[in-house]
C-alpha cells in the first residue's frame, strides 16, 4: 500500500525517503526514561543511633542536591555483622552501600569467624565523620588528673573498675589500649549498652569509662562527672583545659569514633568517584554540620583513598590489643 505524504508525485529522491523515515519515527511512541536507581544505605544499627542519624542526614542531602533516591535500611544484629554481610553480598553497582562505624574494625579483631572480609569484600567511598572519646570518672573519684588516676591504679592493682557498653566494643578496646600503654591493671565491668554504663558511672557505682565526649557533657556541666583526658589528636574547643593522652606521653592512645561509607568490592571506580563527590558536597552543608555536631560528630570527607587508609590502619591496630587483653567474642 502506498504511503501518501501529500507531496507532489514527481518528488521521489533520497530526500523524500528521509522525510518519510522522520515521520514514522515521530509517530512511534517514545520510550519512557529508565526509573532512577534507588540507593540503599545500610546501617547495621537501630534507628536513632549516631550512625543512623548520620546516614539519614547524608541521604536527605543526596535527594535534595542531586535528586538521588537514597533510603536508610536498618539491619542491626550480631554486632553489625548482619548489615555488613548483606552489603558484601550485594551487586557491586553502587545501589547498596554500608554506613560503617568503628565497630566494623573492632569486630574483625574480636570475631575471627566473620562471614565477610572487611578489606577484600568492600570498596571505600568516603570518610564521613569522627567523634571524640574521653576518660570520664565520677566527680567524687579521688583523681583530678590522668597522672593521679594512673598513680592510684598502680597503687591498687585490679581494684579500680571501669565500665563499657559491652565486651569487644570500641570503648572496651580503647581502655585496654590505655591500660597496656600505661602499665596499669583495671577491672572490666561490661554492660549491655551505653546508657546503663553511664548511669552507674555518674552514680559512682563504677570508677571510670571511656565514652564519647558528647554523651557525657551534660553530666560534666552538672558536676556529676569529670573528664581527665581526651583521646583526640588535639584538645577539644569545648574543654580547652583538658589535655589529650598524646600530650601527656601516651602517643598510641589516640582513638576516634569514626564513620565511613563503603560499597561492595568490584564497584566501578566511576561509580565510587561520583558517590564520593556527592557525599563530600553533602558534608559541607551547614545544616548537616550543625546536626552532626549535636551528635558529637565532626564531618570529614576526602578521597576514597583517605577512607581506605583509615580502614586499613584500624583493621591492623586492634588485633594485638585483643590478644594482649585476651578478649573473646561473646
């Protein structure tokens, strides 16, 4: 059947065929653009925790800045291993990411039967933030300096106890690192979470604790706790008179709470770089900075290589501490 174009019959050259092809193309239905890929940001902790709040802040910025659909997927359990294993087994296309925390490295030191390899099964994307740890004691404790605390511990080996949120937690390992550096013997009292441990610390039922600084600042201001030293590289602006462990001679006792973004191993470099760029911009947002400050988190950012270096150093750092303290997984 002849296609009638309304053109004069003598016109039958190549130009006529081009116009016919264009007309047919315009008449065909246009394919809808592919649906935007949703990024799942896996948090191996319950909603409301510091790492969860950080993940939600980043996901909101990704949506506002770039229209990237990012949702937070909480998968707590097994000391974070459930969430990490899920990401390790996910397709390496940038659609599933892990918002990891310090426990990602300490778990590897304590638990030798992980279902994943923390280095080989993940590709670092960005260092998201860090938080400050400190040595806190009750206001009534008879030591006002770190030197006083160490002298008392050496005079009474094993008699001073300390709390932690649980066996093998970063706070537990940080205190064991300090014990080894200072050559002191303290008795460990593990709790089932941070809240109960801090309550007993402020009540004077336990004598010391390594704890994130922001979680006890209200108790310090209220006169129930005192901070003897901080584990950060530099003094904290909110407590300018409190020294760091490093400046007091304990060079190895620099321990930060850290948070990072990881992708499954094999994720294309171009995808990693795109995500890294978006995350770095999100961390510069004033609202994000202010919101994280309330959680004691200082935004970091930087290249994927920076996160890789932090992770490699942390994975290497903790096994000797665990072996020396004979810490076993619960």
